[in-house]
């Protein structure tokens, strides 16, 4: 396992520290600018910082405020060690980009990186040096509120997202004033929370852990992520905050991660509630032994480590190791040389560019689920009724973890449409509240619908209904929204349903009766403008679902990469793997997303019919724009291993390509598929490239009926 170097100035600093100062470096305190966990409000941190009892802060930003606190740390503490300033800069800081699940729908690593870079620049300008992002939890359960924070159901998407976000946040040089340290979170299995309930236990097979949940973190480490946060959950009985085999042995030992492990909020103290520690001393010892360096907000290290040392439960060498890692991060961030380098107010220039980027990202995130009779784009001059509680809700457009982005700088759908359309082309009626009680006027909404040519029905969740501790047993349209929708649909005008959500919403009946459905997610600061562009046909929708969209809650968890069953669903046969009351397939599959116009895919071909270990397949497929509108089209590459020593998923994602095509254009998309990618974990969980046939498939989504297919053989490995 890599041990931090004790030499140089950080070694000297360590040598000069008292035990209390060492524990201080391992302690993260919250300020009161944002609350992200229980009991966050305190202003005692000032005294604690002065006493050298705090090494890092969260929930405090703003150049002036950060500078003042940093000054106290540097000038008024005995050793003058600067603080780290961390915050959940998850999808933007001042400029809010679409929530991660939405941004994932763009399937564009370059975009993912650019938005993280912009967020880093803004955050660093606000004095921050650390973000608790990217969130890389593969999530296949839309009941779990935190599905909104990550890249969806597929490990390959999460892997690419991981690398792009780490690159974006950290830039080429972590010490640069515009770079912030990334924290890949939450390691691991948090998305598999039992019954979709936050903080609940996870029980994952060793295979699933290694094939699905761990790879995004391995890629984050490979990309140089400076920090990692263990998740709140236990994994088969061992809370991740104390999971020595995964944190110390796998992450640090095998993967060579030498960065900082930051506990989740209060998670070390919660080892007591988990039932694996009797008191803080034991909890602190378990976490430190597992390799957790920083105690976020638990006070467990402060209160527990001295006792754990006294009891000889741990050795001070473990404390020193953790302190060295924290100091090394401060050094890498340039804080030891230049504690005040970050924290310059952003100039108007980049901010403007960031707004343009926010609009681009929002546009790219929108997913057109259906568009019967080409009701979209809206025809010029159509009279519009803009109805629903999410039509003019700028604050909600930001989603969860909106950083420091003000609601008043966020463009609602109504504002976006008003800015884009001639005056008098629309009427607006809210209808009902998002949830629960509130002023209602369904009759006015119906009257507005009747007087219009087309209804834009803006329904969905409030931002706070997805995210942390925002799980929903029935992830559908909340409150009286269905009632509103029924009444508006009964008015007989074509309805374009705009869904604001941080998860796929189970709303099959309303979706079926709407002429068109556009998922807007929580699209961020420029969302309203982006939605208006797409509705009017100024932009061609191109987003694709990064999660399967269920027909019914009872289908959850639902994802495309499931294994085959011995009794595939057959409505004619009773004893097959199906439900009596709902279909087995999702309403919309992973990858689904329409655009205006028509794209055709043909002639899937492979460079060779056979591939051997160390070899590579070059795969090509032709894509043509046969419609009348230019657009961006994404094509997915899947494989299927029909006969293997371990049953393989019915589809495995291996890549995707996106191309912009003018009407009449045609292009060839190319994929490289190294033979390694055809290997899997064998019965003993060791990587295995097995002789035999492999199906190669390409197409617009995980809907098997839309995929082109060809096959190759993996040749016998001659060396064995
Ligand atoms: C969340 C983390 C977050 C932290 C700090 C916790 O409750 O689980 O994702 O980074 O709070 O705000």
C-alpha cells in the first residue's frame, strides 16, 4: 500500500504537531451557509479554527469570507496551516448546469468535462479548493432520490463520467488557481440501497460489485481523483466508513490510491448507530484503520481518537499517516505556498461564457420521449396554453445541490418561452401546487387549454423531491397533478407534457395520452431558454435516457443489462419470467430519445470475424440523416455473449458515438473494441476471455428490436 512520504515540509510540519493539532487536520467542520446534514448550524468553528482544531471546512464560500477564515488559519494558529474549503459543487457553482442525471443524457464526455471545468473556475473564484463530486453511484432504482446526482444505470457511462468530471474539476494542474480537488463518491454500493431508501443497507453480490459498482471509482482513481468519500451504507453488514477490505486493501492497496479519504457527513459517529462500534473511540479507530483520513462533521476523531490511543486500540502511526495525506493534498493544491490563491471574484467574461455553456448543456440534456404526429416543433403562430406548477418555477429548475446558484438568475420555462415568442402568443395557468395543499384553479387551467391550439403541460417534481433523503415509494406525479392533467387532457387540445424530474417518473397513463413528452429534468440556470429552443425547433432534441423508464413502480429495479432467465417472458406461457399485471419491458428503454426528423442506421460490420487476446476489433456502421432537419444522433454499441461459463447480461454497453448530420448527409461511425472488452469475470471472478461467438449490436437504444447485429468469434487462446 502506498504510504505518504513523511519527508519535506509536510514531514517537518507533522513533527511539530501536538496530537490535538494532528486530529485537527483530520477534522472537517461545517459553516452555516448551507445545511447538508443534521445539526449543521454552528458558528463555533471560528474558535475551533483558531485553536488548530480544524483542518478543513465545508459549506462556506465567497472570496471575502474564505479569505478571512484562511487568514485566521494562517496567521492565528500555531503552525499556520491553511484550511481546505470544500463544498458540494455537483453540477455548477454560480452557474447551474443540468443535474448530473440530465447531463448524462447528453452522452458527451467533452461536455461533462467542460461543465466541471466551468464549475471549478467559479468555485475556485469563490475560494473553494475541494468539491464533493463527482457522484458515481450506479443507480437502478428511481425510488432512490439520489439517482438524480449520478450518471444513471450503466457502469460504462459512469466510468466515462468519472474520468471527464475528475479532469474537469482538477484541470491539468491541481495547484492552479482555477482547479479544485475532486471527491469521487460514494464508495460503494450506495445506489443499491434496500428498497430504494436512502442510507439503507446494500447487499450486492461480489460479481455485481466488481462489474457494476466499483469500476467507476477505479476510473476516477485512474484519472487522478484527489479524494474519495465512502458511502453511508453498510455492505453486507460492514459499514463502508469502516470497510477495511475495500478502502485500505482494494482502494489504497490494489488500486494505489494515495489521495485523501473523506468520511460522509457524520458517518464516523454513525458507526455507533450502525451497530459496529460501542462508542466514538471505537468508531474513530474503525474508520482510521479502514483508511478514512478526514472526519466530516462527526467530531468522532476529536472525541474518539485520544481515547482510542489511550486504550492502545490504535497506534499513533495511523494518525500520522492520515495527517500526512491531508497535508499532501494541501500541498498538491498549492495551499502551502499560496493559501490565498483561490478566492478572486469571477470576472464577467467567463460568467457569460458559462451561461452559454449552461444553455448548451441544458439543450443537450432534454429527452424527447414521444412526438406523435410531429406535434413538435410548435408551428409558428400557434396559440399556447402554458399550464402546470413547474411552468414558472425558476428555483425548482436548479434541482438538488445547486451550489451557490441564485433562483433569480434561473430562467423558468415560461420566461424562456416569453423571451422567444411574440407577445400575446401564450397564456399561463398554474393549475395546482407541485405537491400537497396550495392555491388551486384547475378550472382556469382548463379554460386556458380550451382557448389554445396546443397545451404545454409542465408537471413533475419539486427540486427537493429528489436528491439526498428524498426517496419516494411512489415516484409518480405528486399532489393533484394527475387530476390537473386529466382535466386538461379532457379539453381535447394536443398536450405536450414537459416533465421536470430528477428520476424517471412513473406516469404511464398521462404519458400515453399526451401527444408529445419532453423530459426537461432539472435543467439549470438556462433551462427555460433551452426548452424554448427545442419546442420551437430552433434546436433539435438529442438527449438519450441514461436510465430505463419504468411502466410501473413494481418493475423497479429495472435496467437493460440484466441476465437472461431460463424462462424468458412469454405472454402465452404461464411459467415464464413476467408479471401478470404489467409488462416486463420498461416504458422507454435506456438510450431512448427522439429527434425531429429521421435517421437511418445500416451495414454494421467488423474488421475481422475473429479476434484473439491482445487483438482489437474495428467496428463500423453507417448513419444517414433521411429527414429534413439537421441533428445530433447517438448510436450505442452493445455486445452479447450468448454462451459463456457464467451467464452474461442480455446486453452490455461497450461504447457510443455521436454525429451531427445535415439533412441528406451520411457518415460512418467507428468503434474500437479491444479483445479485453470481450472478457468477463469468470466463475472464480478472475478476468476470462473465453473462446466462442459474441454478438455485436449497434443502434439507437437498448431496445433489442431496433439493433443491428453481427457476430465475431473469440479465438482460442494459443498460449493456454
Ligand atoms: C452527502 C454527501 C455530501 C455531504 C456534504 C452528505 O450528507 O451524503 O454527498 O457531500 O453531505 O454536504
